[in-house]
C-alpha cells in the first residue's frame, strides 16, 4: 500500500513538474507536457495493476485491473495454483477465474504469497459451509478512481502537448 501510494505521488509530482516546466518558458513547449502525459499514464496503469486483490467476505471478490468477479462462496469448488504459480479459482459451473494479484511472479517462488492466498481462500470457503450455490458469478468493471483521474489527466496532457507542438 505504501509503495503504491509512493509511486502515485512521485510520478504525479513529476507530471506536475512537467507542466510547471512548460509554463516557465516563454515559448510554447510540448516536450515537458508530453513528459507529464507519460507520467500520468504510468500512474494510471500502475494503480490499476497494484489495485488487484482478493477480498474474502460473504462472496469472494477477485478484483483484477479491468474486471471484478464476485463469486458466492458456495459456488467455489477449489482454489489452487496452476503450473505457472498463478492463482486460479474453479467454480461449480465450470468457470475459471484467474487472479492477476497472484500472477505467478518469480518473487513468489520465495515469498509464497500464492500458496498462502490459496490456503486462505479454501479455509474461508470451508468455514462458509459446504452448501452449493446457484447464484451466478457477477462480473463488473473495476472502479479505480485514482487510476481513472490520472488517465483523464494523461489524455488532457497528451492533447495539450499535440496542440503546443503544432
């Protein structure tokens, strides 16, 4: 969490410096504004990926960068790590959910976060009861307000850089 916000503030600050650098010069300069756009786009992408997680509650929410899946606990057949080390949740209806938060990174070989997540999901599923659920898996677009604000700032900066470069 600290790393994610540190990343956001540092790149956001660099993007702001790009605008201030463009304003300090008397002639129009698209270079610093282009740099600001690149910083803002970097924050938008980074916040999307670092916001990936799994939330255990009445439902299991798999929050990926673009889509969020809400899975009733009774619909989960098994959580396991696949051959590449990625976390996979198998549902009773045959659906398979991949969690990008546990994507089988090289570092996970030593840290073991996927194995701990699999254990936590299976424990949560078993504590929720053995009942099966006919409730469907709900897919929705992931809301990441910080990422969306920086995406809008990046688009505005890119348009301004094109305008200044003309």
